[in-house]
C-alpha cells in the first residue's frame, strides 16, 4: 500500500511538472511569436521610411527645374503617386495601414506615424529628414527610441537607422539648431508651392482660351468645365485645380464648394481676364498680397504676367511698390481699352 501511495505521489508530481513545463514552453513560444511579430512590424516601418526617402529624392531628381524645392508635405508625395497612404502608417502603432485613405483635398483619414522635416539641398547629410513617432516604441523590447531617416544617400539607397531615445533627441536638436542658424522656418517651401499653383492656373487658362478662342471670364468657368467632365480640355483634375486655388502661404483649408463642385468662396489668387492683344507687361494673375503681411519674404506678392498666344506667362515675386505699379498699369490699360 505504501508503495502504491509512493507511486501515485510520484506520478502526480510528474504530471504537475510536465504540465508546468508545457505551460512554460507555450509561454516561451508565445513570447517568441510576439517578438517576431514586433520585429516584423519594425522591419515594415523601416521599409516605410525608406519609401519616403526614395520618394523625396525622386521628387527632386526627376524635376527639370534647377530651383526645385523638396516636397512641403508627405501628402504631396502621395498626390505625385510616388508614395501610398499606407506608407504613412507604422505597424508599431497597432493600426491597420490598409484602412488609411486620402481624400480629394489631400487630407489623410488617419494621422501619419512619421514626422517629416523639410530640408534644403545644401543641408548636411547628418540631419534628420523624417522619423517615426517615438511613442510607438514605448515598452517595446528595444527600449525607448525610434527609427530615423537621414538626408544622406549612398548608391541610390537611403539611410534609415534605429536610434535610442538619447541619441535621437541629440540628432533632432542638431537638426533644429542647423535650421535655426540658416534662418529656415517651417513653411519655407510655401513660396515655391504657391508659384506652382500660379503656373497650374495659368496653364488651365491657356488651355481654356485655345479651345474656346477666348479666355475664361473667371476661374469658376474652368471649374465648371471640369465639373461637367467635358472632353477636349487638357486640364488638371477638378480636385487638383481646386487645391491650386488655395495658397499654402495663407494656411487656409480647402475651398467650400456647391453641389456642382464650384467654389462658393474666393480663392487666394485673383484673375484678370485679358484679351489676346494685351502686352506682356500686364498682370494676369496675382496672389492676394495680404497673405504675405509679416511674412519672412517681406511685403509683396507673386504675380503671373500675361503672355501672347495665351501661353502661361512668367511667374515672378514683386515687392509691394512694384506690384502696385504693375497692377495700376494693368487697370489703366483695361480702362483705356473699354473707352475705345
């Protein structure tokens, strides 16, 4: 009997021991799987930053304009189709990248997990171009830190590195310090983006005039053609043209539109209809000067001059005095023509 009790005791100990061992093994397996999934998410996030870096460099390298500036936002790269909305969501955030979308105004349905810093061409290679939000790594197996995209590029490959939180903050401080020393403020590319808007509007006016044999009476005429989806017009998309009517300098949101897609509020650019006989010294489009009050560029505004044969004219910055003189010249010429 004593032997039987001893055997039963040993068996119970063995069962408990094996059971604990099995549970411990499952725990180890579960931890290993979680770590593998996190490593996969971090690897995917690194791929997103690499895609962002390649898109930035493509934006600059692919342009034939020697004065091209880096994209002002990551959403701009999505519009250029060199980046997908999914690239702006990290698996480390716990969100599903495939659920993120971007609307016709270029606004993401989810906040981006990556912070983009606009750097000029002459910026040192050691500066941070973009980084993942460090809060995504709180409590992670790698400790406090984040993934960082540097400006440096080698052999057409971008440089993405993991940095602990102390090294990251030091590199970010170095980046912000350099920008401050160069007097580069947030939004420094806005002037270049506004110039692009003026060129796009000018091109749309030119195409309209060539097809209709007359310039549009207002920018709303162009929008109505787009809304009606008429063929035969080499025009930008409706949503792209509407975005071009808002200057990034103004900081405004998208224009309000009616049920036909036509704006019900004024944009940031003023259009002056001119006949084909107008001299090229006259202003055809200008940005509202109030956008530049107190700006880093001083008092003045951007204008596009008229061009013969309705080709898009020259886009130029004019200080307040020169702009006023050019605008008065334009208004005087139109007044004299109406009297003839």
